[in-house]
């Protein structure tokens, strides 16, 4: 039962209180069902799994690859997180990384971060692991400096690398800036009207060029709607049944402005398709001479204005990354899995109205557990709640919630 509930909450994303209610309902319907555990019990199981995975000794080897980054800020702190995989294990994969491919190596709350602090933590890890051949992550200044101080090659995460190159080109392009502004105005104006089905997606304020794909896809589809490119009779019939002529005509009328950007949208769509091909290939197969050649073929299709410059810049950067490790035939160039882990953790922290760093951060390590029956038993039997309490006091200190209770108890 423990294994099943842990799988539901860690793989399925079901929150602890929801899982408790689900168990109680099953308890009422199925008499043979065991007594439902409380959400606190389920949470403790997760913490035990996370603690075990994070603190158990890791294999000492000379081919560790690490993924590193800071989580978004919770209260005054961010969580400096490092996950790892052996080079030999990475080379056996022919797909993007999954949670269970990785070993949790470090979770450290930080109020401030700089190169020296990052260097100190990675240096300690090196003593435990043996040798770190290279690190993959974004090029935040503290991460870059910390790795540089230790002479550890730093591979730029592919998604961040490409989005930065897009930003360099298009943040100077008045057409693109005007297109985004028009999209934002339309979203604000029509979100609560009968035009709402076609309003543009919400744009990111931070790392806005990582939402490039959403912007381009929406603009392309809106342009196709205006150009009446739909030739499927059944789809046309369905469209007419769902929207009356007045609504459909109004939607098209409010979209007419996008025709002014037709040339730009065609260019952006070509760029987006080529980039997605490159990302998919390298995230599945790594950065190698083969995937570099495939990238050149995909990007060769870009033959207009900004896209030519973008193609040259991306290819130059990818070759620079590959040349960082001349003794490696294949390089892990994506830290998407770490970003995904932070996203799952953020979803859990959202249950806490005083979002701050607590021992629930151990769930990040728990996500990497294989959750086999034997592994779950090992985690539960070898970790005591007192172990987690001691670890929490040492690594986190007094939580924001405890500080609040202490102040209000006066």
C-alpha cells in the first residue's frame, strides 16, 4: 500500500490531503481496503524517501556529470540543487533524461549566492563523488564563476542557449516588439468577451524568450484562420455549428491587425520549426558530431533576414559547447529535467500560504526514487522521523511558519 500511495503522489502529482480523502472514500466503498493513512503520514513517507535518496552514499567514480541550478525564490531563500548521472549511464540512454535516471546530490537553501559559495559546495561534492567531468545548466553568473574556480567545464543548457540567441536578434526587431505589444493589448481587451477563444497566450515577464514557441504558434494559427486555409468540410461544419456567423465575423475582424505581420510570422514559424527539430534531436541523443550535422541540416532552411544571423549564431555556439570537451563524443546538453523537478516542487509548495523553504524540499530528491517495492521498503525502514528533524534543523533552521507561531505566541 505504501508503494502505491507514494507512486500516486510522486508520479501522479496528487497532493497529500487529496490522497488522504481518496483513501477514505475507498475505505468506505471497499471493506477489504486497509485503514486510510492521514496526509501527515503520507507526507512523512515522502520525506523518508527523499532523505534516504539524498543522504545515502553515492558511487565514487571518475565520470560524474552534474545538473545544477537554483529554484525560484521561496520567502527569502532559493534552493541550490545538484542532480547527477554517470557518463557511462548517460551514453546508454537514447531518450531525454527521466527523474529516475538521476542521483540527488545536493539540496541547500541559500539566501544569497555567489561564485565562492557555489564553488565551496561543488568542491565538497567532488570529494564525495570522485571526479566531476562537466556540469550542465544555465549561465547564471554565480554558477559560471563557481565552476570556473574549480576548472569544471560548464555546458550551457540548450533551451537557455537558444532562447538567449533569439533574444539577441529579436529584442532589436521593432516588428517583433510591436507584434508582442499588439498580442498583449488584445489579450487584455478581449479576455472576457466572445472573442476570448482566440486571445493570445499570456507572455512571460521573466525569460520571455522561452515562450517564443507559444507566441509563434498562436500568431501562425491566427493568420491561418484569417486566410481561411481550412479545407476540411467536416471541420468547417463544426466551426459553423459552434460559432454563429456574427461571432465568427467579429473574431476575424478583431484579428485583422495580424495581417500586417504576415511576413514576420512566416519567418518566425520557419525559425520555430527548425529550432524544435534541433532541440528534439539533441535532447534525445545528446550533443555530438552527428547531432551537430543534423542541426546544420535543420537550420539550413532559414534563408531570410534575421533567421540567417540566428542560424549562424546558434551553430557557432553549439560548436563552442562541443569543443569544451574535446575528449567526449557525446555531451549531455539539457537540464530540462531539473527545471521540471522545480516545477513539481513549486506545485507542492503552493499548498502552503506562507510559501517558504521547509523540509518538504526533500520531495525533490524523492522524485528521483525508482519506487520499486524493495527500494520503498529500504527507505521507510532505514529512516526515522528524528533523522529528518535533525537534518531540517541543521540545513534549514527555524522555518517561517515556526517563526510566525513563536511571535504570535507572545
